[in-house]
């Protein structure tokens, strides 16, 4: 970390600042330039609060040279992390397909979809039991019953299951869930992240709608710091001024995060755009850009089939998409 | 709510759609236009999921004519809500000043600041006990001890106290806190909001960094729906492309939210810009634009005073700001 | 277009509004609902100013059912537009590669790069002669001399050339340029767009940094309305809160714009992220998602080669990327 | 400017980099730290392209310590700039009110509004002759005739006039306009800015919708570098994810820009929110926060009066707002 001191600062004030910083367990390399004095901070700067230093009256600017995350940092962990989930590998070299309904609605629904997507080659069954909804009047999910239905579908197909946790006290009910998902709205629910760091279970961490990539990795760090390094990242769109899509898929974050971190990362195009007819094109792009998988929402509403047909992704539509994605995975020399 | 059906849709498909919508407890007013058929939905549309209707193949677009919130809606509650906190009124006609340190650090610190801001005319003492920090390595607050110190400061000054809750299981410890603050990162922690709706205590709800005004009111609705209508809104800056300030204070939200809702709303300029030298100007603007109060971070670091002096808001600086703000409040015919 | 009138509006005020709207050459379909009166506007609504109607006191909301662009609209022009540039086709079925230096610096530089990229299979030589720079102190390009150097490089290689126009009075100098580029900062320079609509030459229109997809198409419409329908769109990143990349590549705009418009669209990953090591991955994603081409910045700085080597895209690096992209194009059954 | 070199870089590569940088006319202060080598660049760094240095393979990061603008920088020009416009002062100590119709429509309209706003105390008459419209089908303004009508209104009232230029070739027609406005969409039309820098006339420069404050000042610098230092800045809202208002008024930019620059700055609330009922509250906030004036859209549509009455700002409504603003100006000890 580098601290630039304002020109014409009194030497005694600089020495006072050095003492304050060194009290945080680091050393200072002092360099008097022509215009500015520069303090190079040597040691573990992850603990240093740059905002606090920046607010000091004699400080012109602070530049963090090392990223503030360690466990998630590729610098200290050059090889790719492969997360093992019930024998399936998630990470570099493999394309994982997370598929299933947005909300678990009934045994019939979830078992039927699970069988279909299994046949099409999906790796994991995802389904929402607890649903974070903007409106308190909207359907909030089946809750614990939803988790039970997912387990029935798992038994019927062998597909490991993924579901979203919304609050700490739900944790015991997730003991037998294969991957616990943390949704975008909880990406900075630090209390929840810490507890998830204390268990030995894969965590699928979705990027917050207005989280920078650095903040995204800091949230992964919250989990990893407590001992759980089975973190799978998921890009699901960020909030921008554009309204033609629900969010803006930040596809560039794949190469950038791959360079900064060793964690696997997947893409959720369904939530990014909110437009199911974009999912196939974006899933292909996800594999092409280097993502380790995609999450795809699959519906089956027999009674509304005629109406919904073209727009939503039915098991039949999903099967066709999978055929394309498999070719892409093969083309990229990845297992799928 | 108005549903526009695509041109050239078969009548039987329209009838099928009408059935699906009416099954949700509303009535349809059918209007066949030259180009488009329009379905006017009559009744309580707060329960209707517009995204679901929009995803229907024969639907061109959906327009929500009524806002999806009821309890927070000025339409159904024209008079301003005044929240009573230990005898102090928060809301129209009064300017409330929430002041205190970002983090509670020691008894000396918090009692000393509390006495100073009391003398300057602050209405409430705010102080962080549980601190949501982007980095797991940063100071996370004194926790329960911090709440105890706030209560000591309250006893010493009579100022009601405000502190942030970060998770549901902390709720019992907040029983004797006068206002419970929900931070920006928890604005859509719906499980927490629901529980806060079941208690009889004022809630200070901060706007999420990427929350629209509508989503902000929907989060207030989560609390109010459960029975607690003592909600105070707080604008604290939204995330934009601008980096000269930490966030962008959305000051226009004051007149807009005042028109849409009857809830009191205050402004937190300290967090919006992260630049303490902007606080005075923005606090004046807050009163001028019609906010019901401001939240100001006040520090006292005797040993770092020389360095920090000009930039941060010490009790002395706060006292001067208060003198100006009182004149503004008087000018606007408000009690402060 | 649908106008929703507020409840309890007097009939005479509605009639007055109808007259105002009908005076703009459209017809009104009047529908009195239970809560709201709805006016369906029939006819060519591209001329109607929705903001003006929305500002009317008795109007609750306005919903535009038809897009306000016509020439660029796929609805009225279902087949894909293929732009012919000196015998090369740009559009559906073909992957076009626009490559070359950001700035033209010397004859040696541009001819040498042109020969290299030609050998690697590029379709067009792009090079900046007039450079829009944020700082007035930065290098502003060689200007007219730069255009001359591009023509020399074209003569040496046969590659058609693309360069950016910054102002109307430069237009005569572009007479012999194969494609005129309009940069992001000029996407809403309407006077320039209109004039470019009057010539018979392909226009490469870059999306503005904060332009919605709709505004992007409206700018294309400005050109097409005057008679020039040879418009090629280019997505080059939008401005968001993320700072790890210079801009955020909005890759989802490809399927969305392809559905809304018949115009060809390419992607410029170099400008989107500002990180040359992301260009290969994003170019692959561009072809996978359905873009009609990519624009890639290619450098050659022999004297700085050691330093710049890994990070920037030299002709050698470009050649390797092209090998990969050709496989992708083939895989997608496209000519490249 | 400070360049941080990556750890373990070979000394010869550092020396090569130093040569490349020093070739740009600056000196290097070399400092070898424990982890990183730091190069402090001494001299006029406004000419240095940080992106180019950052792209160098051995560079970890670059920190600009001095702002890249000089003429607009308060550091080199501590006293406030007061722009003199036909005897009226714009700048610190004075509140200037720019009022008038969005578009000039007829002599009657503009003269009538001009007389009214003059009577209410406005300082300048603004009116659009050339209108930048998103749609090519929308009314584009009266053009040169509009400028003539503004001059008639000036003659009738004595109010100096302000109007927007859209392109360089319109410049001769603006010779007798008192203040030339550069709209948000032209804020980075660098060719236009340069030419405006060569004339001796006040320029009202509006902030681009996605321009940072730094870019805003760099655009002012383009004008000032050529010799014209009569620049008045205008904040008119930036583009964010919020849709309840047309743009988001970035009110914090007033104290920040006042600290960084000596130029006067005004606020345009009408364009920021697109909601005329927010204009009064935001204008008060503008004065409270320290802006040097406000720009207010004033309409008069006698035939649509009944409908438009409450929502738009008629001369009568404007007169009432002015009464309030005068009290605010007086309260802030400013002339209005």
C-alpha cells in the first residue's frame, strides 16, 4: 500500500501518521520525493482501512497495491480450485449445468423436470424453496416443504441439488442440500457468510446487483476466511441504466475474475436478462468466454403450455440447448 | 393494471389468458382496439406478478397503473406519518438530527460525543455496534458491548439511541434500543424485515445502494404489512459510475418519495459522499429540499486531532453546523 | 400507444386531450374502464412525443406499444440487412474482422500492421486519424495525414479502410474512406448523423457510453431516415459502477438488437474492457452470441516490444487469435 | 504521478521504462521499496497518458497525484471566477436565474414569457432554437428563426439570451447570442469545444449524462486551453438505474467541483428529474448547497392551460418560486 503525503506537510505530522499506521502491525518505507513524500507500507495490509488513512488531513491519496483478499486470491493459490460436489467436479476443465425451476411448486413438477434435465445431461438440479421477492404480496416459495420435494427429486434422479438460503436460522434445514446458494441480495449478508464459512459444504455465491468484482471476491473471502474454501462464484447480471434487459450480464467479469482468483465461476443468463429467448445465445457465449458452467431456468406448465410455449424454456427446449452446449464444451476441450 | 395483447392473437388464446389472470382474484375489463386488444385488470393487483404475465407469448406489454405497495402508499394514507420515538416526533414539521460516531469504540468516546451533540441540539444518538464491513479483516464493531455503551450514553444524556441490526438473532439485544436501523446491505433481507414488522418499535430503513425508489418502498411495505407502521426512510446515496464521491446522493428522491408515500424520510450525507467536508452543504440542501432530518457522523479522536481536524466532523465542527441548520429549519417553519 | 387517464377525470378534459392528440394526425380508440379511461392511439405514433402527453395533468401514464423507429425496425423489414463494402459483406452469415491500430502513427506502422492482419485474415483495416481524447493535452491523432496513410495501406493490401469522423466539416476528406465510423461520443451528434444519412457510404455507428439500446437504434434511424440504410452497429461497452474494466461490455444487446432490428452488429472488446488480455475470450463470446464481427486493436511497437509484449495485441498475437476465431466462425456455419 | 513497478522486475526493464517516460519531458524520482519499486514523476504530467503507462507489462499501477486539468483547476487559480455577461455577474456571491421555454415556438410565446420572467426577477432568458431530440421524427426546433425570436425578446426586455449550439457551422449565427450553451450530448464534442475556446463569449457547458466530474472539468479545459476562460458549468442530472426520475441530479457535485475548480456552476433541475413539481424543492436545495444559480423551464400554453396547469411551470408558478428563491438567496447573503 502506498500513501502519498500532501506537499508542504510538516515533518512532525508525517511522523505522527507513520506511528498511527505502524501501530497496525506493518512497517513503513519512507521516501521523500521532490513534490510529495511517499510512505510504502510493507507487511500484511489486508487489515489496513484505506478509507481511514485517506481521511487524514495530510494524506493526498492512498493506493492499494495488493488486493485486500488472500484466500480467494490467485496470487497465493495459482492453481484452479475444483469443487467436488457428490462426485461431480465444478471448475476448470468441466462445464457444469445447473438447471431446474425458479420455484419448486409440487412434487410432480420438480420430479418431472428433474427427470427431463437429467436425461438432457444437466449436472445439478436447482430449485427455489425460499424465494426473495421484491413484493411482500408475491409468492414466497414453499419453504421447508420445497427442500423436501427437491430431495425427492434427487432420489428419483441422482442429481445433486442446489437451493437458496435466505437466513441463518434456515441453515439446519440445508444440511442435506448438496450446494447452498447465496442470492444476490444476500451477497453482503456478512453474518450469514461467516456461518457458511464454518460448514463443510459447497457454497454457490451470486454476485450482488451493484457489487464490484472486488466486493464479490471479498464476500467469497468472508466464507473462506472461516475455513470453507468450496466457493463457486456466479455472475447473474448487474444493475445499469439499460432497461431492455432486467440486468446487464457482465460477461467480461469471467476473464477478469479468472485472473484474480482461482475459484470456479458460472453464469446465470436467465436472471441476467429476464428474457428466456436470450438464454441459448448467452449460454454459448458463457462457455466461449471461459465460464465453468451455466445456470438455466427450466419450466413445465402443461396447462399454460400453449401460451408460454415459445418464450419460456421447457424441458424440450432445454434439451435442444444442451445439444448445442455440449458441442461448445467439446470444442473448448471441456468435460460436460 | 393494463395488459396489451399482441396483434392478430386468436380469441381462444386471449380467453385462456383471461382465465389465468382472473384465477388470481381480479376482474378483467376487455377492450378490443383497432391494433391491439387491451385487458384492464380491476381489483387488488398488488398480488399480481407482472413479470409472469409479461412472459406470456401473446402479451405485448404490461403497464402497472397502481403502485404495488399499499400500506406505504400516500394514496391510501394521505396524511403524513409522524413516528413517535420516546416522546420525540420524526416526520413532517420537525427536523430530526441523528448524530454520533460511525462505530462505538469505548464508553469514554460515546458518552463524550453524546454529551457534546446533546448540547448542540441533536435529537438522537446514533452509533454502530455491529458493523457491516466489505472486508472480513476489518473491524466488525464491538457487538453487544457496543449496545451496552450506547445505553450508558443514553442514560447520561437522555438522548434516544439508534443502532444497526445485522441479523435476526441479534433482535433480542435490540429490545431496549429506541430505533432499530436496517442498513443499505440489508434493505432486501426480507426475512429480517418481516420480523421487524412484528415488533412495536421504530425502524430506520436505509435505501439499498442499487434500490429503486419503488423497491425502497416495497421494503418498507414488508415491515408495514406485518403491522409495524413506524418506518423512517433514509436516503444514503446510490451507486453510479461517478467515483469522486463514494456514492451519489439522490436528493430528488425526497420530493418524489414524499409524493408517493406518507412516511418520514431523512438524508445521510456522510455515507453518501464519504467526504466530510461536503456534509454541511448537503445537510442544508436536505432541509431545503424537504427532508425530515439528517444523519451526521461525529468523531472525536483527541490523539489524532491535529491530523484529522479539518476533514472529519468533530463535536466543535458539528456544533457550528447545527447553528446553521437551526436557521434553515426555522426558515422552513420547522421545529428542530 | 396507450394513454391511461387518471380516475375521476371530467369528460370535457378527456375530450380536450383527445383533440390535442388527434391534431397530430392519429386516431383515438376510446375505452372507458371501471377505474381508468384508456385512449388507444391508432396510426403512425412515431411522431408523437410521449413526454409531452405524460406531462398532461389528467394523464396517469403512457405506454408506447410500437417502437418509435421504423427504418431500423425488424418489424417492417424482417430480413437481415447485409451491408456491402467494396465487395465484402457485413451482416448475418459472415464474421467480419475490423483490425488495426487505435491511432495511425506513421506509414511504416500502418502499412506493416495492414500487411500482417491481411495475412491473418482480417476483413477491414481500421485506424484512427482524428482521435477524441478526454484531455486537450493528449495526442489528437494525425488528422488528414492519418487518412492519407490509411489509403496507402489500403493500396498496399487491398483491405477496405474504416476511420472515425469527429465533425461535419471533415466529411469531404472521408469521400474515399470505405466505412465512416461514428464514435461513442458522437452517437447523439444528430446534425452529423443527418448528414451521414445523405451520403451513400457504410456507417459504423458505435453505441454511446450511456445510450440505451432504444436510443442506439434511434440514432441509426437518424441516418436511415435521410436515405442511407448502410448502417453497421457496434457495441463497445457501457458505463457502469464497475471499475475493474474501463466499461462494461453489454453482450446481451446482441440477441436483443438482432430481434428488434435487421441491422448488422459487431462487438469491440478492446474498448469495452481496456484490457487487451480479455480480447480473445470476449471475441470468441462475440461470435458465439451471434455478433456479425469484432473490432480488434492491433499494435506494433518494436522499440517497446519487450515491455509491452504480453499485454498488448501484436500482429503475432492477433494471428493466433484469428486462428481460434476462424474455428468459431466455422462452428457457427459462418463465412470468415 | 506515481508509477508502481511490479515486484521482481529486472533493473534493465525499469531503466527502459524510465527512458520512455522521461522522453515525455518529465523527471523521475526513483525509490526502491521492499516489495515494489516506485517511480515518482516530477514535472508537468498533464501531457502523460496514464493508460499507456498502465498497459506496460512491468507496471503494477499508476496513481495520478495531480489533476490532469490546469486552467480549470482551483489549485492554480484559487479565487472564484466571476463571468461577466452583458453587465450581469455569474459566479460566487450571486444567484443567477436562467429561465424560459424549452423550445422557442413563436414571437408571442417567447416575448410573453420573457416579459413575465423579467418581472419575476430572472437574470437570463434561455430558449432552445436548435433542439437535440432522440427521435428524428420529433420537433427539432425553429433553428435560425428561433435565434431571431430570442433577440426580439431580448430587445423587448433587456434580458441577455442563452441558447444551445449543436454544431460548428451554426457558430456564426450565435455571434449576437449572449451565452452559448453546449448541451449534455455535446459535452465531449471536442472539435466544437476547441472552436468555442477561440471566441470571446461566455459558454454554458452542461455535464454529459455519463460524464464524471473529472471529465466535465476536462471538457471545460478544452475551451479554456484555447483562451476562453468564460466557462459556466451546469449540472443537469446523470444517468443511473433509477427510473422514477428522468436522470439523477448529482447535487454533491456542487461542493466537490467548487473545491476542485474556480468556475461558476449552476443546476438545471427541470432536465434532471423531468418532473416539474420537483423544481421548486430542488431549486431551493441548489441555493442551499452553494450553486451559483438555477435554470428553470417556464411554459405558457394558454390553450392547454387547464390541462397543464398544475404540472408545468407557468409564469405565475415561476413567480411564486422566485419569491421563495429570493428569500433563500438573501439568507445565504447572495445577490439575486
